[in-house]
């Protein structure tokens, strides 16, 4: 059966760059399946010939790692690799906790990106950046996260960008009115975001959100 690789990213120029990387690793004859949204990726992920799937976190419908979790459930044996401009350590760790086979920052040089894809596909490695948002995970002073913290990181990664901004305001002790002013949105919108944040983080109050999620925002 002819092998194929799924490239899911809504930016045409970056898809072209990923296609070059994939051809360098697998050869010019590899079949490429291009998607620009979660809906398209969900339809294509069941292709029996898939050797690998490269996924952007911010294409339409993804809602961050929620989309990755959905694709992981839909195709548990297809190697998924996140390729994202979001290089925050909590996002990387949360993606790996969902069972992806690698996390490649979009800032990675092309040759290094090709090497990462090669190591994932040929060697079965779990690839992650050597430095997670500036924190060396091999440092002897690094303190491993608890299972509860890992779970909270996964929940944090499900927040939209604006929800995260609202949460950062809450953690900083700012009232809804100030958060609304700083983000240039209505106070009612802030309240709606707060409700969504509490639901996604699985906490019952702003105080719990600050206590449990605040330290992981650093």
C-alpha cells in the first residue's frame, strides 16, 4: 500500500514548507494529504495508508489541544505530531500527555525539523524541543510535575487565547471591569469567559482557579 502523510495547517506557505520536509524524509513519491481545518483532518485521519500526521494547533476548529485529543481518540494508532508556533512549556507537556509522538516548534530550522520527523517515523522516538520555553528539562534542579498538575496543564491548554488572557487577569487579582478594559471587550464577555474557564479547568470558583492554575502560568 502506498504510504501517505497528513499535513494539517491552514497557512499555505507553511504547508509548502512541511511538504518539503516530508519529501526530504520519505522521498518524492510519498502521498501528501493536505487539510486546513479540524473537520478536514478528522475526515482524513481514518486513511489506512497514513504513516504520520502533522498538526497545527491553531487551524480552524482545533480549539488548541481539544482538537488533538479528538484526533487521538479517532485514530489511536496513527502517529500524531504537533507543529506549532506556541512553544510554551505547558503546551508542549500537555500535548505529550495526550499521547502525541512529537512536538516541533514552527521556529525549528528546516534540517532540524526533517531530523525530528525522521526520528519519530523511523526510530519511533517521542520528539520534544530540547528546551521547553527556556526551561531545561534535563536540569537536576527540575521538579517533576504531579499527576494533578499534568492534568491541569492539559486543561489549561484547552483554553482559547482570550480565555487565557482573562485567566491571567484573574490570577493577577484584577476585577472583571479592569480585565474588560485591558482586553477591550465587554464586562459581560469577561463573565462568560470566566464561566468557561471554570468549566474547562474543572474548578468551582475563581479562588480555586488561582490556586490550582496560577503557578502553572509562570
